[in-house]
C-alpha cells in the first residue's frame, strides 16, 4: 500500500490537497494542476522513498564530516551537543 500523503508531499511539492483516510478515494485535489491518478501516485512512491533515503544519507554524511572536523579542532561530542542540539544523527 502506497503512503499517499508521503508520496504527494515529495512528488507534488506545493500542491494543495486533502486526504480523508488512507486511500485514493479520500483524496481531494485543491490545486489548479491536474489531480494525479492513483497509478501515478503508486509509480511515484518508490522515487519518493529513494529521495528521502538519499537526503538522509547526505545528512548523516554531513554530520559525520562536521564532527570529524570539529574533533580535529578539539571539540568533543558533548560540546557539539550543547552548541548544536539539532546536529544529531
């Protein structure tokens, strides 16, 4: 089963819609663009998952590199946690 809201958020950024329930019948398209078909949403789901995974991998690589650089300057993980509380893996 495709996660419709997750998929639409990634495949149609900025589009306006509501979803009543978890299936396509509950999708009300509010944007001026054509409403995607159920098949188009199903086809877009793996791409949205892949994009999310790539974004997360890039985020973790950036954090790892930043920590390594900070360590080379003498900063500890505890110091970084205080200075940058959102910089967690």
